[in-house]
C-alpha cells in the first residue's frame, strides 16, 4: 500500500497564480484532512471531508477550496496565491470505523509564494 | 474549544540522557484522544502513540514511555537513553471523540524540537 501520497513535493508560485495540491489515499478511509504547517508552529486544519461529496471548513480555510468526488482523492485548490500561504501542506486520512482514530499523513508539499 | 500546550520550544540533551517532553491539553469533552507524532528533519510525520481518555495506564514501548494524567490534563513523553536518531520535532495532539457531525480533527501543539548531541 502506498498510504497517502501528495503531489507535488515542492512548488514555487507567483502572487496571484493558482494551483491544485493533489492528495490520494489507497486505504479506503472515509475521513480526509488538509493541514498547513508554518515555521515553528504546529499543524492547523484547513479543510476536512467525512466522505465523498462532503467537505467542511477547518480552522484556517480562507484562500482555499476543496472537493471530494471520490473516496480516494481530496485535492486542495489555491485560487489567488498570497505570500501568507507560504507553508508546508500535509494531507491526512483516517478510518473512523473501528474507532482507530489514527491519522495517516502524506509526505507534505512545500509551497513558496513570492 | 480544545487546546494543546507544549511549553518547551527546544530541548538539547547529550546522548544517553533521559528527556521528558511535556504536553498539557484543554478540552470540555469527556471522550477524547491524545497523540504524539514525531517529525524528523526529513519532514514527514510519524505516528508514535494514541491514548483515549478512558485509559490512564502508562505505556512503555522500548525506550519510549508515556505518562497520562487526567488530574493534571497532561500527557508527557519520556525518551530513555536518548540517541542521535531521536533528534526531531515532537508534536502532541488532541482529538475530541464525540463531536456529532464533527471532524475528529487533530489539534496540535506547537511542537518541541529535541536535539540529541553525540
């Protein structure tokens, strides 16, 4: 199993550009999450999804959008990139069934907006 | 609202010393889950342990041990006989267990950077 995969690993954007961060999991998990990690800080939740077709905002959703058309994929969209969105982005998934509650994380995407 | 505090920003120890990383949490729920994750210099997040609010037994896994005390809302992590490979940022996190239609999201502390000096 590949677990949670994210692409790209690194990206540099110019202010105002758009991009989509891809996230795929092969564990058939219902729950998926997007976090951002700023330097010296813990992770903060951007958006989450409890299943295909269902998404909701986390703590820091402004400037981002998500969709969940399949169980496996949970892309994160940045429409108008701003320097404040320079961060490392982590996707995660969890299987709520059986009360496991552990979140499995992808390797992260390092994004720089200049 | 839930909150996790890791008061120690950075810790340096000499190899083979024991070190304890502190974690204090706040939650109004009676059902919740506490986690520790390790983030080595390579950047990935490595799951170390999960503990639910109904299980206050301490746990030992090799050189790692965890002390969960509900009375003080703490979930501290001790590394015995530290090694250079233990150098990493360690995050404590909290998930509330019953949030209705909620997310079971993780609330992270800011992390403690541990440096083990050879």
